[in-house]
C-alpha cells in the first residue's frame, strides 16, 4: 500500500517532486492553469487520496461526456509559490487546494478567493471545521478529505505490562512518564527535528489552561499578546516534561517524515506518541499487526483546575477546495464542488481509507467500517469539540510561524526560559 497520509500531504509538504498523471481524455496532469474545456483544479494529494480524487474527477467528467475538470498535482512548496504567483497574475486555477485559516484569508482579503455559492450545500459540515473557512459570514471553501486532530497514540501492551491507563489529566501523564522512565522505557516518542511536533504541546496546553483568548489576541496582533500567563505556564509545563525524561535521548534528531517517531511506538521502545490523526495510516501501513491489536489512542489530557477547554482540539481541520475570483469556468467548478465533492461515493471511499470526513450524520457508515473504533473516536472528538484550532504554524502569518517553530526548538532544548519565549514571540507582533 502506498504511504498516502502524512502531515506533508495534509499540511506542509507534498511528494518528493511535482506529480503528473496524464490520462487521455480525462484531463489529469501538470499543465497551464487554464483549460479550454472546463475547470482546472490544483491539488497536492498523493497515494490513495490522489487515486480517489482522480476517480472522483473521472466520474464527474463522464457525466458531461468530456474533460469538464482537469486535476493538476504539485509538491507542496512549489504549489504554494505557484498558486501565489498565479493569483497575482490573474491566471489561477478555478479550484485550489488550501488549509483554511490565515493563508486562505489572505487570498480573501486580496479579493482573489471567491465565496462558495449558496447552491453548494455547506451546512452539512462540522461547524468547528468550517469556522476556518468562514469570513464575515461567507464560506470560502469546502472540505475534501478527512479531519485530522492531534491525539495521543499508545502501545497497549506496554500500558498493560506496567499497570497504566490512558492519562485523563496532566498529573496522570506525569505519573505515567515516571513509571515508564523508571522501567527503562521512553515514555513519549517525539520527532523533535521537525519542530512542529514540539508545537503540538504548546497548542493543547494553552487551550487547556485558558481557552482561545491567548491565541486570538496573538492573531489579532495585540502588542505583548505572547506575554499572556497561559503561554508562559505552558512553556514551563513542557520544560517540566522534558526534565522528567519524557522524550527519547537525542529527540532533536528524530524525523517524523521518515516515521522514526512512529517506529519507536510499534517496536516497543516508546509507549506514547502525540501526533496527528494522519499517523494512524502510518501504523496500519508499517505495522499492520500492531495496529490491529496493540494500538490505542486518547485525547490530550485536561489540566486540573485550569479554566480552559478540556474538549477543544487542535490539528489539521481537513483539506479544502476553494474557488478563485478570476475563474473563467465557474460553472464547471461550482458543479464539481456541489455534485462530486463529499457525495456518497467520495465519503464512503474516504472511510475506506481510514479517514473520518467532517460530514454530519455519517456515524452509521463509520460504524460499519472495519476501522470503526478509530474512525468513531476521531469523528466524535471533532464533532463534540467546542472549537478546533488550526495548527498554529498555519494560523499565524508565515514569518511569525517560523519564529514560533524556531523558539519551540529552544523551549524543548531548555535553552530559553518561558519569559524569554514570550519576549521573542512578542517581537513578531511589532510593526
């Protein structure tokens, strides 16, 4: 099976090179952003999801007797640059892959993204997911994949062997770290080389401590917003976890892109892993027997006595398709979003890939899957969340996001204090 799911696919990179799939009469491939026969779609999907999108487009095109839509695939970083250039030049595709949040809003503010027409039903999607693509009461994209919150995975054999249960509170987590460390095991796997893996702890702890207020102040550009007590306390808690020996020796050299963090869990060398839901497929692909019998999961623990939300989630809401304002084939593009994206066929195929589409009313279909325990856990986690924070390195402007990642590396290395972290991040808010 192809390794189809990763954060690179869902969020921050793509395949090793720009992808092309040339299918005679079906309109797939790398080419110009305009077609004379229909709408062009730009995407970065790989593996099984790319195969699914190709089939979705083929089925849609067959209804029109020709290539009504053309799907073009790119590696993530070239895609971002090319999309930005095409928007500026007025020659973008009709439909473009995006992640919502700040990046999409930049296109909206520039008048380059068009609202989704009311004829495309959007009220069937989770509100917590759609918040990231709704600006001034208008929806600017629709989901095209499964939802991917960040959750803890764990090795059930190691937990049973040491008399542990999934931690429900931060204190429970610290106690589990102590038990596992005393037994000579790595309590929590961490691919610190990637830096965004470190950021996940900050996202959740701030939410648990103080709800959305601290991040919203940062996103609003309020001077000194990073000095909110929740940020400094969260950094202190993270450094307490590092000092307790929670993570592998040399974690700063461990790489998530090559699944090194996942391997530590299924090989029995580490007990837990905080990662995105996309990592489930990595377990299934690389260690199917372990995934079937010894893989467990639980939400990020709550913090006792804190005033934040114990049920909020963070991660990758989903992948979205948006419309460009400069579209020359709007009719085809709107029809594709309305008739082909997240129809019954596509929803069932996504479920078959182990993904939970953020579509209301599909619990019975998820329950029939041979991965129902996992899918229903993710589905209910997101459905019941009071809010779903987009990964902060996507929610923030690019320069601030990079500074956040750099400083999270320093936090985990314990080379800066919580106060220094706040000071450094506050500099990103200065004019």
